[in-house]
C-alpha cells in the first residue's frame, strides 16, 4: 500500500505554529466566539510586488507552502494540490460588495480574478514555475482529505514529490453574519470543547501545507499511512466499525494507536457521535483534541495533521493537547478522527518513520 | 492491471435544452441557446446576450420535486442533470457497489448569495444562504437526491473544473476505490460572474465567434452536466451498456498568468500531449476535437497554437460548441463530454456557429455545418483561470 512521507510542513494558525520551536506551550484562546490566524510578516516569504495584490488566503497559503518547501529543501514538486472550503472569500466579498454598492458599475477585475478557489494553487504554480498536475478541492470537511487521497493515487501513478495544503480565511463581515445566524458560541461556555453542552462553534482560519514524498528520505518527519472519508454516517457504531476496518487495513488495532486526535468542535450536536466514541478511544488509545487550538473551519484537519507530525517528531503529548490523563510511553501511531458539521467525517493515520 | 473505464449515462441541462434529447435536437438543428437575458437581474440585461436555462427557479423546483427553501439554482440544475445521467445508465445505487459523486463548480450558490448578502446584516429571513453558498452544497444535494452514495468530493479549477472531476472519477475507479461514479460540473449564472467577466472585457455583446479572426469575446452560459462512469468490472456485473470509453486524460498547468493563457499555449500543449500518450493513440488517430474555444482573442489563439504544436499540419476536424451553450464555466467540460459522446453515438460533428474568417496567422478552419462522418475518437479540451489545462480523450465503445 502506498504511503506518503512528510518532509516539510508550514502552518499558519491562531497559535504560534509558524515558529518552528513552538510546541503547544503558550496557547492563544479564541477572541470570544471566533479565532483569527496569527499572521506572520509576509515579506520574509513573498516578493513585495506579488504581496501587494494578494488577499489573505493567498498570502497565508503561499507563505505556509513556502515554509514547507524550505523545510523539505524541495527543488521542485510534481503536483500542487490545495483544499479550501470557501476559497478566497475576502476577494469574493470585496467584488460582491463593490458590485452591489455601485449598481454593477466602476468595477475593477483584480478581486474577481483572485476570487476563484484555485487561486492559491495557481499562484504557487506561478511562483514555482510548476507546469505539472494542479488541483483544487472545495468540498467542506473533505477539502483537505481529498488532497491527501489524490496525492496517494498520484504516487502510485509515478509522481515523487507532492505539495498539499488546506487554506481557509474569514472576513469581519462573514464573522458577523455567522454570529447573526447563531452559529457561534463563546469559548467560556465551551471549555473544554469536548465537554461542551451547548451549540455553536468558534469559527477560524489558517493554512497548513505539507511536502510529501513517495519514498522515505533523511528529511522524513512522519509517514501518512492512509486516509478515509465518511459521508453522513448514521451512528457512532457505524463510524467505529469503519474505523476498525480502516485500522485493520493497516494491520493495526485501536490499542496500537498511541494518540487519537479528535475533531471536537464545541457544538454539542455536531460532536455527538465523537462524544459517544470518546470512552472507547480513551480506553484503548490516548485521546487528544485540536480544535480548541485552531478553531473550526473546513480544512481544520490540515492543522490536525500538522499537530500529528509535531507529536511524532517530538515524541511527546503536551498537556495542552491531551484529553486523557494518560501519558503515552511512545508515539508511533497517531490517528486523526475529524468531523465537520456532523456530516463529513474522516480518518487519517500517521506513523513514525 | 487497472480496469478500463466507460461512460454509461448522460445528463445535461443548459441553454440548448433541459435534458439530453432536447440538447441533441438543438445541436443537430444548429440552434443556439444563447439569446436575450431573461432570468438574471442585471443592469446590462439589454446590452449583452447569455446562454440561460429557459426555466425559472420555480419551474426547476417543480422538476426536482423538492420544495426545500434552502435549494438554489445551482442545486436544482445539478440534481436534474445528475439524476438524468443515473436514469440513463440504469445503475442502481442500492445494489451494494461503491458509488461516488464528484462534482465541480466555480461560484456555487452565488446566484442566491448575491441577492441577500446585504440584507442578511439587518434581516434574519435569508441567513440560511450561509449554509448553501459553498461549493460542497450542491454535491451533497446530488448525493442525497440519488441516495446511497459512499463518496463525495468537489473540485474547483475554474473553467476546467468538470474535466478534472471526470479525470478524478476515472482514476478512483482505476485505483479500486470506487466501482462507479457520477461526475460533472455545475454553474448557475450569477450577476457576480457576469460582472467579473465584464470587467475583464472579454464578453462579446453579440453572438460569440470562436476561432474567428474578428472574435470579441465569450457569451456566458449556465448549465449542469453529469456522466456516469463505470469500471468494466461493475459494468460487466450488471451487463450494462457502455456509451463511450474514456481512454485518456491529463492535467497540466500553464504557470504563465492568473487569467491569461500563454501565447504559445504551453499548458494546453502539455495536457493534449499527455492525454494522447496515456491513450496510446497517435495524433493522426484523432477524428475530431471539441475545442475549449471560448471566443476570447487570447484563448482561441493560444489553443490554436497548442493544436498546431501537437497536430502540425494534420489538424483533425474541430469545432467549439460554446456558441450553442455559452461558456458554462465549471460545467463546460462535462457539457462538452456529453456533446462528445453524442457525436460518437451519432457520428456527427456539431458545427462551430458564427464563424466566417480564420485567424490570420493560424488559418485553422473549424467545421461550420453539421458533418455526418464516422467518428471513433474525440479529444475534448478545457482550460481555466489559474493556468489549469485539462484534456480528455473519448473513444467509441467497442
């Protein structure tokens, strides 16, 4: 079975994840009911002439990609695959509001040009002069998962090095509208998020990129063994059955999984099935959480993969990430079980390599 | 090793018809669907033409028999075309085989979002638009409408989107991850898209003239088209009938400019060459090319250059069918896949409407009348913003 070796990562999130030394020591809480990404000074990563026109999603994506490529010391990649639920929302909204406010007059094309969902992937291709395979997935909580599934197939088709990433941005207006629609809750009512009894999430944003290699190299940080998506599973038992089958495919059982990162969002309805699974996970494995760090967004699972890579690299589960009180003696296998809106579920298995 | 993949069902709704038989009639009678704007609300209504679906949202809601107020035009047309494809193929999604839905769209629910976006800040009536604005919405509506779908995902690579959906579907079957898959694309016309293309100054105020020296730009259209792709194992199991085989596909990037194609059509050349290489067919074995041919000065020149680079002086018969449907963006490649299969089935090349004068430096002349000729292999191109270039190769089912 094809595996993917992670040789570089880049992560922009509400936490200090852009700092290679940071290891979940100081944690930034949500700004009430949402998170903003902690953005770096982009000048280090993007040429000023390009930077001027880029929207935030593009900047976050290009910078995170840049970090991953630098760490991997990749000269070139054979494919660029991005995932994003809402794409370049800031540019879309800018063009939309200008159009509505000016009755379709006096419009300029820049924000329209940059509003397409594949802008981040194509900007990276332009910068890297990469004429190879370029794909953008835009399916809610499967956007990033689809990039990994595609990369695994491409390795079987002969590609060697692939850049994958998940990007999401929000705008002040979009936060206001979602708050008006009752989609949020204050972080204080949902601490810790896996114990929340109320509805609502903390919307967030960020970009996480990975350089994946078909073969293990001295740069390899961790290995992606497999990925599976589940659309609208009916019960937590369904999920558990599928999980056992998924792990069996990789010749593992739940007891072999040292850390299980679970996608609790703080919304009692969306989290219901994960909550039912939690005692089983805690018994067999060691449960941990990631959305209290990154917030909820379509491609939060990309952040989770960054966390999983760090845990494997450092061989340590910080208290700020753990749900269980247990301390794993080693971190060989990390499983991510994500859910988005209680509709899109996914398993991602990573291992020490 | 990996199994062969076949198209076994077609579904389509666009300006030239609400289903495949109606579309075929329009194509074989050289009747364009592009005309005066009726449904889209825009101040430019009387200045431009568009390829609109001839049904109101209410009429579409009646057709899908679903009164859920959360549905939008994008979902209605996607559901209709996907259902038609599944009915046409005869597959039963309840038979235990693994079925996927891979769709694609560029602006998704924008046609509804733009109506209520400002109102949502002060009134609560349409806040549910937030749930249906994104690209995944229509895909999940299709999946639920069909029932028993194991896998869903959505692609957005601008105007090449549906070609990539078709490609991914084929690959997932070849990799043994799915037995069959409903693939395609959808884009309902929105004021947002219309104004976007207008600011880029690539809209023709008259009927678009692909590959004509005096072409001024494209006409926007709207539509949805889906095809059912089955692996030969699943097809043989149910003794189903193949309509065409997908024998080649490729995805490359022009990496030249965010919106413009490189003058020499480098990305397009790569996509065509790689699709040919995969199929094992020589350029001389291609019977017809359904071009991307939007009618913009930039695309048609660049695509002509790429065509010459691959085929030299032996360019196969070709036409762009965009002057029938308008440019339907994410749906374009699946609409043209359906048209290509209709061409194979009927041995007919549908004409490149509105063409009179060849591009001076190219001297490439498309088919301008309906041509009845034996067809075995068809190349279909789709290119998009962001340099995304994809080519598909269809072969008559043997």
